[in-house]
C-alpha cells in the first residue's frame, strides 16, 4: 500500500492524535487535556498556520480527535458522508503548499483557519486517498483485549493486528501463558 507522502503523514498524525484518548493512551488518561499537551503533540509534526495556544483550541482539537474512532470503524459509504461534511464544514479548497522543508503537498484551508478545522480537513483529505484506493481495510483498531488504539496498517501484506509492539508482545505473552497452562493441565 502506498499513498502520497502527505496522506501517510496525516494518517500517522491522526492515529497519534486518536491514541491520546484515555481508552487508547499508554497512561490510561487523556493525554490531550492541556495546552501544553497539545503543544507537545504538535511539536513532533509540521503543522503550519495559526495556533491560539488556549483551552478553546484544545477543546476543539479533542472534539476532532474523539470522532476519529467512529470514522475508523465505519463502512466506506457511511464514512464518505462524514468526510464530505468535514471538507464542507472546513470550506476546503485544496491548493499545493510547501513549508518547513516539506515537499509540495496539499493544504485545503486557509492558514489562519482554526487549528481543529485544519486538522479535520487534512485528515479528511488523507481519508479520501484511502477510500479512492480501496484500502479502508488498512484502518484498524488494535486487537489487544484491553486497548482501543487506532492504527493504519502500512505493512506490505496487510497483516498487522496491534497498534504497537507493546500490545503485540503483551497479547503474545498472554497466549503463551494460556498454552503453557493447557499443556500443564493433566486432564
């Protein structure tokens, strides 16, 4: 599977954003509760344009984040309705842009638009690529029993099952212990 580099980067960001939810985070807490946490998240990504650095911005970005698990789990036709609404609400008008050493890529909102709106539109554009290439099956939820983390399976054979090595190792250890217990049971 291969998408445009900006689509892959946006999908990776969407996953990292979604996995700040308490039910998906490593800490088990909301990892996007403060302005400082939002700043720390965005520092690892090349988001250009307006940043307000206030509680309202954090709240709006959390609202965008909280709809991602639903989008990941929807069938294509239902997801398209939401994606089209995200593009329309963001008044998306795609244009090529280059900044911060990045190659040419698509932006679709004014750089002065609110951060949550820009994030939503960029995620919607990346999901358009996923849908157009028929790869929605690559948008996954972690199969670990106690994890609700999202991920995009970029592997060649599409066999990834867990959001992280940590979850995969944990589930493999559980399965190993269950097999050992079954072998040790003299019945």
